[in-house]
C-alpha cells in the first residue's frame, strides 16, 4: 500500500506542476491548431484527392499520438532537474522503493500530457474531424497509452545524462526523427528498406498507429492509413513499455545510489 501511495503522490505532483504552467497549456492549444487546422487543411486541399483519405484527420491523429509521446518523453527532464537540486535524493530517503518513485514520475508526466491531449481532441471536434462519439471516447485511453510509452522512453533517455544542458542538446536528435519515421505528418506505408527498419524500431510509430486504429475504425480508407492492427500495436507497446521502464529505472536508481 505504501508503494502505491508513493506512486500516486509523485504522479500528483507532476500533474500539479502542469496545471500551474498555463503557458505550456496555452502553447499546446495554439500549436495543435496550427498543425491540424492550417497544415492539415493545406495538405488536404493539395494532396487529399490523390491520397484518397482525409488529411486533416490523418494530421490530427498523427499530431495527437506523436505530440503526447514526445511531450511525455521530454517532460522526464524533470528527473534531471530533481537531481540537480537534490530533490531526488530527498525522495529516495523515503521508506519506499526507488522504483516506485520513478514509476510515479512516468505516470505523472503521462497524465500531464493526457490533459493536453484533451484540448487537442476538443480542437479536432471544433474543426469537424470526422469522429463518432464512440471513437472520441476510445481516443482517450489510446492517447494516454501513447503518452505512457513516451514517458517510459524518456526515462531511458534522461537516465543517461548528468545535466539538463546535455539532455536538451541530444534529446531532439533521438526523438524528432521519429516524427517522420512514425508517420506523424506523412504516410510511411512505403519506405526504402533502411527507413523501414528504422521506422519499425521507432516507439512513437506504434502509439500513433494505435490512435489511428481508433479514429479510422469502420472507414473505407482504414488500411490505406494504419500500419498494423490494434492487437499488434498494443502488444509491441506493452513490451516496449516494460523494457524501457525496467532499463530506465535501473539506470536512474543506479546513478542516484552512486552519487
């Protein structure tokens, strides 16, 4: 019971930090409108007829899954912030498992970006992205899982760095290429063999594809848009989450105990 309480306490702290950062919430709304409304609308006008699917819906699902994954991963930089101000050392003194504290950080950041995802879904409804009530409801757990996987991925990455400066310099190199490899902005069903391998290794790909599993369910263009079925996506995401969480927590706890 103490372990669960520790996880929830740390997670709640991360959510409260987001709610206090109104600028971050406002930025999410603005950038979502730019990607979905402006860029999606432009691509739909120029490429939608030839592609034979709705580019606004395609852009929305890609931006939703990709942004939540990326924001959750990047949000784990708070681990380094806590280390630099010795807050993590204070937490590790508590009579609970260090791994529970790390899990709480991942869960909290995932919940934080999920709240941002709600605003993105609201914008999609305003822009009349074709979603049924059932699809809208199912987008909630799908987008949360995309963020959760991103948080676990970020845990591994941030556990490798000693300071924020190094993390902020290297993280874009490891994460931004996934925007293209995961098909966030453009289809990736047909790629050169070497890019196909990199795309299959991209964790973001499966979170984005899961969101599209939901948003395109029952539509004629389903298999022109999605890459795998939901069972495959969920299985791969679960396996990656466990591996990332195990490796990331081990690396971070080891680094902290050796300080």
